């Protein structure tokens, strides 16, 4: 980075707000997608929204690309830096600014972790509903960028359903207030546009979130099945019965094996396990819980485990939420994919994934939100044996299979740099052109998180087929490890 640019950043952030040391910069070279890394030119550490504004204005003045970063837990390369740009870390913006108990809302900065909101309002018998598996460390700014969901998204939806307003620093340094706290806001829904835009339209520096009262009753069970097909059909049967559980999660045999090695959550060895949780008024929960048990038994469950207290329920969820990290116990390396299929095609999709895995001679563990068809296949590989390229190809094929079967490339992890070249598999040229015009309206100079979400000829080329090289690798601007 040029010395004059560095001095301009130091003038607005102070010397301790700018990281220039090459060794320290490497800590920001990737997010949770670790296979590709780019060392940024600088890392900026603003202390508040005014300093974010000042930093972005310096970027705009010099034409410097920037990438906003929270905890770095993203899994699609959404926070992959630019070698000639800066990373704007939001980790110092960690205040819960205000809690309005009466109106059930809180104002928070983007560096606040997801779970810390619930902890802060628990004494008021309130909580924040979206709960990604990484909720202990992932931040609200990242949740807004990716429109994160979590295990309870079947009933409670995604981040977009729980954010009322946001303050956004646009790529020219303008500070915009989007949304509002009233029941009805007029005009274009720009807040809805920004949520899930993966940092390509600006940087969120303050968020107003909706809070919910804790449910009167919660019941949780684990149902084992001797086949994935039986478990999938049980999911459809529960929903078809008019029951909307708070969560229906599924893990297959490989995922269960990993979880038990890692955290000993009490799962039995089986082909597939369903975690079903209901919450709400006590009478309603008890009635529907009995129905769920009957449906599981009617579809051939081999064993039922009903949580008898909060401790056992916590153990069940500890296993499920540890699943991604736990896979590291049974494989030296893995890629996490994220796609969506219609719930009625879950069994077909998993069978096709198994076929693709066998053809690639790679194992695939499956952990997913079965209730809304949001799959998280984990492709297991060994980098030391030269299996990375096959794993990447398999991962891409799985994502595009979801589109082929009537679904989507991503449910909550985002497109990032990982799946940008697959976007034409889901959207036509006119669709992508419309998205590009919208993006340009916010960011005419293309400085905000460039190279993410939308394909470009420079990064993606014209190579046909389900597998294409990683876009930044194809452009020769990243280091392959």
C-alpha cells in the first residue's frame, strides 16, 4: 500500500487503528473458507461508525477496494481480501447500544456476537431468534451480510425477519438510515436489499433487531432411522400434518460419528438422526409433540430419545451445533457446502450426493436443516494426498445439483467468491444484469467487496461444465494452498 494512503488512514484512525505488519496481516487473509488466501494491503480497526465513515471516504478518494470483516466465520469466501485493498474489521464495534424491553428491540453494533444479544436480554425473558451454529462467535454484521438463519429458521425465519432497521456506510462514505421501527415503512425496501447483499453494497455499522419472548414450553427429541430415506419422509410427514416445529435437523452416519468423537452428545450409531424441537404454549406443544412421536414411529424409527430436562436438551444441541468442527476429527480437511432443495426432494438429493461422492472417491457427511431443505454437505478430503481439486469439483457439483432439482445455490452461507461462477446456473443473463445494475447504483466504482456474488468474464471466463476453477485462482490473483 502506498505510504501516502497509509498516512491518510492513520490520520483518521490513529496509528493503532491501522495494521501494516506483514505477519499480522496474514491473520486476515481468509475467512472460514481457508483453501484460498489473499493477504490484504492493510487492515483497518475503526472504533465506531464515525471512523468507519472516515475510512470509507479515504477508500473512495483513493479508489481503494475494501472488504468488511466481522469474526471471519463465513464459509463462502465472502470476506476474502483484495491484495491491493484494505480489510475494515468491525471487531471493535461491540456495543449493545440500547435495549428497549417494552417494545422488544435492541440497538447493537455489528461486532456484537449473535449469542451475546440473547445473553444481554435473558433477564427480561426475551431472546434473539436467529441462531447459526457459530452463534457464540459470529457477529450481527456478518449475519446481516449473509442473511443467516440457523437451526430454528423453519419456524422463525432468517435474519431479514428480525432486523427492523440498519445504519449503513455506503461506498462513497455516505451514512444512510434504512428501515425503521414502525410497523409499516413507506418507499422502497432498501433494508431488504442490503440484508443478504454480502457486503457488496456498503458496511452496516448499527442494527435494530427484534426480540421475542421466551416460549412457555420447549420439547425436544432425537429419532433414529435405519435409512436416510425414512428420515426424509418423516420430515415431510410432520410438515404435511400441519405441524411447524421450531426446528427439524438431520445428521447422517458420518456426521454422527464425528460428533460423538468430538463432544459425546449421546447420539447412537445409525444411518440418520432427526432432531425435532417444538416450542410455544404448553398445551399446544404437548399435543403436537405426541403427534410427532406417532409420526416418527409410523415411519419406522429405530429409537426415540426425548430430552427430559434442559441439560439433556442442551447436550443434544451441543452435538448438532458442533457438527462442522467435529468433522475435523474424522478427516484432515473438509469443505462445507450450502444449498437448498424442495423438502420433498431431500431423499433424492442425498442419494445423488452419495453417487457423486462415490464417483469422486470422496466421503460426504451431511448435516442440515431438514425442515426447510437447507443442506450442508461436508466434503471430506486430504490435501496432503492431492485431493483438494476433486473436493472442490465435487462441492461445486453438489451446489449446482441443488439448482437442478429446483432449489438454490445457497441457503444462508452466501455466494461469496466460492460460488460466483455458478450463479448463471440459477439465474439468466437478464437476472444477473438487473442485479449488477442494482449493485452499481450503490457502488458505481466497484470498491465494496469486489469479486463476490456476481460472475465476471475476467474471473469466471467462459469455460462450460459444472466445474470451473476458483474465480480468483483463474484470474491468477490468489495463492492456492
